[in-house]
C-alpha cells in the first residue's frame, strides 16, 4: 500500500473541502470494507483518504419531506434496527442476505451504493473495461459472472450494489454534495442550507453509468463530490421485496437479484416497479415488464409472465447463459414475496 494523507473532517463542509477536485487523488473512507483491499492491491492509490466517520449527520435516519432520509454512513445494523424503516421490507431482505456479521456492523449504505465492480479482471488490474492490448477480456475469456443485459458496449461488468435495486424500485434519491465552486449541477433542484456547500438531489436510477472509458467510472460522481444521504418516499400502501440468488450462504455476492415494489388494491396491481441487480453494468429497470402487471392479479402465472418479459432482451456472453434463468427466478420470486405468496 502506498503512503497517503489521512483527514478526519467533523462536518460535511470540511469533508468536501478535504476532497478537493483532483481526479484519482482523494478517496472517501466510509466503512472501509472494500476500499482497504483495493488500496492494498494498489488498484486505488490516493494521495489523501478522507474518513467520514466523525460526521454525525451522515449517521442519522430522520423523517423529512414526506419520506425518510438515511445518512450514507448508516450501517446495515443501524438500518436493521431503525423503527422508521419498518415499512421498507425490501431493504431488510438485503440485510438478511448479508450473512457476515462484520459486514453488517461496518458496511454502510453509501459504501454499498458506490461499491466498485467485483469483476476479476478489474480486480486483477485491467481497469473497469477489462481491456488488454485492445482486447476485451470478458468477451474472449471467463465471463461466468458478467453482464447479460446492457452489455453491447465495452462495459461487461455487473453493478455490485446490493441495495440499489431495492432503493431504485422505491424511487429513492441521493444527495450529492460538493464545494459551492465545484462541479456543474447534476439536477435542476439544487439548493443548500449549509454555507459553502453545494447539494443536488438525484434520482438513484440516474446515478449509475455504463462507462465507455476507464476514466469515466461507473457513477456520475465527479472529483470533490460524495453521497451524503439517501431519501425514500413514504412507503404508503406499497409492499416490497428483494430476492437474491446466492451461490453460498456465507460471505458471497448475488449471481442475480431483483428488487420490487407493488401497490395492490382490491386484489389487482395498481403500480409496480421492478429493478434487477448483478445482471448489467447498471441496476436494470424492467419497466416494460412491470407495466404488464397493471390491472392484473399477482399470482404464480402473472409473476412468471412478467419475469419472462424482464429477461426477454438478455444477450448472455459465452459462459453465462445460466444467469438468464437466475434473473428470471429472482424477478418472479421477488414479486410473489412482496405479496406474501412465495412458498419457500
């Protein structure tokens, strides 16, 4: 591991001041469950590490603007125990799937949303696009765990966030902060009550990108920006669930997952959102499939029909065709689970 400066800000404004604006030179330390290993492997070599753990506002979970605001440093254990989150079952499904106690105690929601890909080519030093001398390694090599959707471009990795599908299905937004004189706005509803701090609320579904170059990264975050909070709308009458297909019950990552939210009235679906995870470079919104549920009774047959539609455009690589069926299963079981009809 290369030497670096270490900063411990106590306010959000101090944090963005320490971050600066030089690409690749400063990183944020939240729970550290992934960053430390990346630094040890020298895949990330910052000149400064900004530790956020002394900023109280980043740990708070509060009711605000008709919904619930979650600080990016809230740990999985914090979320599991908080009374304001009782109506968001799909988040608890994710937490239940993380069987490692140490990750539940130290892993943060902000860290999960910004988790870099687990692609073994990226982790082996070949960059986000996993290129070697102009050749895409996932195209010609072992691609068992790579993308089956959204993989027509150079990015073949799958988004690693476990919470993103559930949060996007809920219509979550993230608060991105930076210095007042920092980067161009990401959205049009930017305002801040903190002097010298620029904030932008961005729908989480627009936070992720499928990069065309390694320098782009896999999110819209620019140098000097960080996620401070996640906001969820009021749960209302919506029910939700997450279903993850895991290879083992230990410290493992899903092979495919789905987060869903549905509103059922009089036995018929009024609203539905379906987001698949670990199948594309970004969380994958199955909007067309979700619309098939409107006005229907959610049962085994309709869940299967919608699941078929969700994976109908899949383009698996040479070794990961099996993931199509896993993704289909995740969608079907998440839908049935959300209305209490999943038989385990």
